[in-house]
């Protein structure tokens, strides 16, 4: 059975002190209130990551991850953080290709394919984000765009490597807007992504890959989304910034 993963992407939010307080609350609440099988991933700003990883390292169902990494191993790349550095502190996941990085930092599929390689080479799990803009959806181009993002970003991987990838479907029009894709819209895309993987690799691999949904996931809509057969968890932004809402989303995954 494939892994269910609820990840909280804090983006560029929380001072160090606020971050420590938030993760302390999340750990306590998950321990006390969650008996399900999903893995919880805390994805804070880089500067908080080492401390947070130490706090979750001994907890079975909670791990940590980074919001981005360099596609280079090391060297004269001022301001960058390598996948090797992330691995060296014990974090386990790296978001690759979040729509904010595609949109504001010009990260394209070919560039992201190199980041995916760096992440996998360092034995970390990439959470590869894909999703269409509102304009692309309204012009019925979403399947075409998703196919391009997936084939150019991850289909160069071999069968053993692709199994290590988590995919997050995040329609850009639903991120931070309060608009969630309907469960039917999300399920349709998740099933489409699984078919793409089955066609390029095989059905066993497609069945084993975790596909998260992201885009204004809240306690109110999480259970319905998670009841869909191809939705294996969530990548959560805004609602991950408060312990109560984040843990209520986690609890919606049985
Ligand atoms: C995200 O940033 O990945 C995200 C899904 O944000 P939000 O939940 O705020 O829409």
C-alpha cells in the first residue's frame, strides 16, 4: 500500500522562536490525538530546519523537509543550499518545483529535472509539484501542461528512481486563494497522473507512487479529498501555520 503523507509547507513564515513553538505544539497534538498511518512532514524555512529535524528525529510518524535545494553539489553559488547539506542534517524530503518557485524564480522543467537528480542522488525524497494556472484550466490546457511538467521533470528517471518520488498536484489557482479544486477535479487529475506513470513505466509503479493534493486544503475539506482513491495526502500551506488546523487536517487521514 502506498504511503499517505501530510506535509506542511511554511513558506517564508515564522521567526525561529515562533517556529519552535509551532512544532512543539504539533508534536504534542500528533502524539496525543493521531492514531492513523499517515506520515507528517514539517517543511519550515531553511534556517529552522536543523533544529526542527532534531525535535522530530526520534518520532516515528513525523519527519522534516526543505522547501527547495540547489541543483549543484557544492561550490560558488552564493545563497544556495545543496541536497547534500539537507541530507547531512537528517531531513528527509525536499519540495521541488513549487509553483511559487516556477512563477517568481523562473524555475523551468529542465532545471527542476536537475534538482530532482540532486535530491535522489542524496537519498532524499523529492516532492515534485505540478499544476496548471487558471488560464490554462479555463482554456482546457491543464492535461497538456501537467503531462509536460511530469514528462520533462521526472520521466528521465529509471524505474528504481521514480519510485522514490512523491508528486504533489497543486493547481496554481487554488494555492493561497481559498479556492479548493473540487474533489472530482482533484481526483480526475490524480488518476490522469497515475495513468501517465503507468504508461511510461508500468501499473505496479503507478500504484505505488504517492500523489498529494495541494491548494487551500483545510480541516473542512480534507476528509472529502482524502476519501478519493487516488489522493494520498496533502501539501498544506496556510493551514499548516497553526497547530490546530494542521493537526485537524492530519486527523482527516485515517
Ligand atoms: C502550498 O503552498 O503548497 C499550498 C498548497 O498553499 P495553501 O494551502 O495555502 O493553498
